[in-house]
C-alpha cells in the first residue's frame, strides 16, 4: 500500500514553503506533494504584484500595515491573526531571500518598494511583474533536491478518507487518480495539508487558471471541515478585457500604484466620485465603482490609461504586462487598455486556527483555500503571498509538535473503481461548466438575486451531470465539475444566510 507521513495537495507557495521547512527540520518524515497538473501551474506563478512586508521602520510601521489590513477587511478580520502575520513578515522574507529569491532594488541597493491600493505606504517587494513566478521557481528548485520529498505531478486527488475512533475523527488518506497510468489509487498518511487554491473558475470573468475549481474546499466539506465566509469573493478591478478569454489576463495593482489612471468611455477619470483615494482605493471599492460606471454607460469595459507614464520605466517595471498588451496590438504608451473587474481571490474558505489546523486535527488548510481571519471581507493587495508563507510556517511548526500522536490506519482500502474511463465527455462538461459560471456570476453580481431559485438551478445541472456518468464508473471532468457544484451551493447558502451581504 502506498504510504507517506505527510501528504500535501497542491503546489502553490503555501504547499511548497511548508514542504521545504518541514523537510529541513524533520528529515525522518516522508513527504509527498500531489498536484493535479504540472507543479508550476498554480495561481502563485500568476501573482504579479509582490509581497507586502514592513522593511522601513522610519517611514512605515507594523501598526500602519495592521491598520491598512483591518480597514480593507471591513471589520471582519481577526486582529490577533493580523498582528501575527504582519509581525512575522520580515522573518519569512528573510527565509525567501536565503534560498535565492530575488526582489528588485534601486540604484543605491535599497528595496524598490511598490505602492498598491489600500496601502498607506510603499511596502511591496516585487520581482518586476512576475513576483509569484520568481518565488515558485526558487521553491521548486529547492524541493526537487530534498531527499525526503517526492513531487507527484498529474495526480488528481478525488477525495479524503476519514476514520472516527472514540469520537475522534482523523484524516487517514486520500483516493487519487494517476493520469499517466489511468488508475485510481489510495495512499495512507498521518497528516494531510490542503493547499489547493481557490474557486475562481466558478465565474465567467476570472483571473484564475482552469485548475481553480475549488477542489480542496469540496473535499474538506465532505470530510466534515467547516467552510465559512464564502460570500466574500474578491474581484480584481483591472483584468484585461477580451470577450472570449478565460482566464482573463491580470494587470497588476502595482500599475495603478505606478501612476496609471482608470477612465471611462469619455476618457474621464471617475473613481473619485466613489472614494477619495481614487485609483489607490481598495480592490472592492474600485471594482464596485467600475461596475456602477458600466451599468450607467451600458458598456462592456472601462480603460486603464498609462499614456502619461514614462515608457522606458513602464516597460522596465512591467515587462510581462507590456509584452502581453503588445501581442494584442495594444501599445500602453499610446493606447488605452480595456479592463473589467474579474473574480480573483476567495477571502473565505476552510476555517482554520492560527496553525492552519481544521476541525479535523491532522487535516490542515493553508493558502487561498483557507479562511484564516487575515482578510475579512476584502483582502489587502499583496497580503496573500505573505499569508501563505506565515501559515505554512505555523502549520509546519505544529506538525513537528503533533505528528507523533497520529498513527497510520491499519485498514486496507481498495478503490471501488480502479480505472477512470476516458470517454469523450469533455465537451459536455465544458458546456455544463459555462452554464454554471453564468448562474454563479449572475447570482453574485445581481442585486436582485434569488438564492432559492439559483440553488435549484445548480442542483439541476448536477443531476444532469450525474446522468452523463451512468454508462461508466467515473470521469475526471465529472469529479472536477462535482467539486464546482459543491462550492457553488455553499456560496449560495452562505450568501442567503448572511442576508445577501456581498464583498
């Protein structure tokens, strides 16, 4: 039987950082990282802006960063968690630098700190406009060299297995699909760490990759973990508008911090009507203002105006953004860039404590899939990579202290369906997925939403999807779609329960 001490599901920054730290302090433990596609295919690699850290105690302070985070979170942040994350930030940054992560500096060798919406000071460390990719590359390089870590790519986890003894429930292993060998298998473990990202693919406009289907949330919910605050989905205000793309290309918050303006069809700035901070207001405020402007105008998008910025400096600071625009025939130095708000980050999720532990003692959740209490109703820009690092550290420390108390299960579990039948049903599920995206998007963005009607329509989609699987045991598209359905229903229920309050 396949066995590992620690199983990490997902290969974003939180999972990789946890794996590295745990492997270093506990070379006696075996660790498997399981990811449903290539390890590099994560939201982490798409993170452009950077990581928010207080490095200048003269102009900045922990208290200022804490205040900015609490203000952005709209009264729903956990102050103790906010304090813990922000005061730990310099130490976690030091660990990234020690493994060779590079952040931009000015000609005098000082950090070239960026400014982003909601921040009162320049405090964003960045690697041009590919900060997440830089961090991920360095972590993967380290991970691949560590003898007690195995990286299993193209292995999709289907479900968690739990056992209850003496009124104590633990996670004892997972069923997964090995794509290369077309087999469904089981692996037993003493600890499971979910670092599976968010659920952005539930929406028609999203910056999240195709893999962001809420798998970890759905699995955790089925296992009995608590899921909270899923009504708070953050929309990023500046996704590059193209009518048929999914995902949409993200234009970093740092571009507005660099001085770009948002303008309407008449080339007029309008954000100050809604918030005195204008382009540097928090994401929820800017996205809401754009949505109101679009309803008034009847247009599909507004524009990001970079024409007044220094061309050489813009291209030097944002080479990936500039190159992508150029590929589409858009020259930022002379053309307006069409933009639209897009689902970007899940502020709610699997409820965890300060150590990343769920209601199931040996099941952890870190990164975007977790609801830690840091973000509240609306995440402050560039706090996500920071949160991932801090909670990976906290979880690693806790696993080191507690794993001795968790033994391998003696039960031998054999998958009911050893093979995943590869039938030609991807198109059918792609059609169902688009229907689900329409339902969730309309529900989330329509002020006159009907939770009960939406709930029933989502259930109808699920029933139809089940009917497609009657002639064979299981298909991978069905598993992924089922997870999306489960998370959609949670969102609808929690929106209704919170009196339809949205972020």
